[in-house]
């Protein structure tokens, strides 16, 4: 009898993949392992939900792991260990703000593939010339249908992608209802707290310490920006139900008075210079004793200015 391909589920801690895993277990089709890629820059609600659902998976006997991108070559830079720290190190914005998606490939897909490359069931499957099944939580909504269309036809010799929610005809509303039936809290949209895909209402819910970091990201990147205004790229006027917003989140934070104006001004005026000075000092220290970007951020969090 032919051996069954091992099944690996990609879990982003959002509504759709969470519902997908719950329903697969209920149908007697549990994945062999579940992977969540942590960028180190998730929204607070996501950070709170991850241990809740991981405990649920543990209770149901589902192997699950959190994986992370591990940078190794820092050259003259302070070592960084999150997408936020990567952006501040390089003085840039996430690739989605430029209309690309390489940040997802680097910080989410690559760590999961690296984990799979050392997973015995995967190694045995590939040795037989077969493919591992990867479960993707795309539903039947228009947005996920577009994402599915972008991936359709892509041939990976290692993985066969399966989309259970689309097989079942499920929408996001179906996913929300299924999570509720299980007695679990419904997670918010999973994303980095500075993602260009966030809506204005989602920015309004962020705590002040994360709003300050958004101002810092845009201030640090501003000297190198040419064709985009900020994390949201370009302004949206607001029509057909879309919320109006500027291209820079800092402008939105200022207009909405989500932070005091004087604090925003101080961060924009002083923090990038202090950060560059820190990087210059770090470049003169050997790697094993070099301070990390996290050490500078810890100091930034303690004061409106650094």
C-alpha cells in the first residue's frame, strides 16, 4: 500500500488557518505538524492568542512549533532578531509598502521551509521522490481568491499545496462561526503592527508604544523614500466603502491625535540621528561584544526621545 504523504499546516494565527485546523481535526484529518512563523513584530492581540491556540492543539495531540527567521551575517550592523529591528537597521520599510511581498517570504515562508528541511517525515517523503502536503488557509472570499490565483500554477518539487477552506466553500464568516463553536476567542487579523495592509481602524487600536515605533520606522526610512509616502504607500481618498487615509501612518497618528504632537516631533527630529550614531558605534565593536538593536530599542521605549 502506498504511504500517505505527511501533512504540514501553515498557521498564521489568524481566523482562517485557525478554523481550518479546528475543522480538519473534527473531520478526522489532523495535520501531522503545524508551524507558526513569528516575525517578532506581531500585533499584541496575536501574541496573546498564540499560546491559547497552541495549548488547544497540545490538548488535541497536534504537534506544533513556532519558527523564526535567524539572521546570521550582520557585517557592520548591530545584530537584529525581528522584522522591526531589520527595518530600523537598514532604514527602510517592509516590502509590502513598496508593492512587494519579500518580507513574508523571508520572515514567514523561509523559516517554515527550513524547519521542514530537517523534519524526518519530510526527508523520507522526498527521498521517495514524493511531496509533502502543505495546508494553506485561504477561504473563498474575493481577497483570498486573488491570493489563491497568484499561487495557482506554482510548482514546488517539495510541497503539494492544499486549500481545505476552498474545498469546503467556506468564507471568513464560516471560519469565525467555527472558532466560536469551539469555545475559543476569535483572533484578530494576523499581521505585523506596522503592515501596510492594516486599516485605519486597526491602527487606532494600537497601544502608544507601538504607535511610537511606527513613527520611528517612517522617520528612519524617510531620507531614502522616493516613490512612497510611508508605510501606507500613497493616500487613499475614500470611496466605495474604503476608509480614507494618508500614505504615511505618522500623518494619520498626528491627525487623529493618537500621540501628542510634541512627542511625534521629538521622535522624528531626534531618534533617527541617535539610532545612526548607535549603529556607527556598534560597527567598531567585534561581533561577539556588539550591542544588539534590541538594546537601543529598550532605551527608546523608556523615553519619548533618546
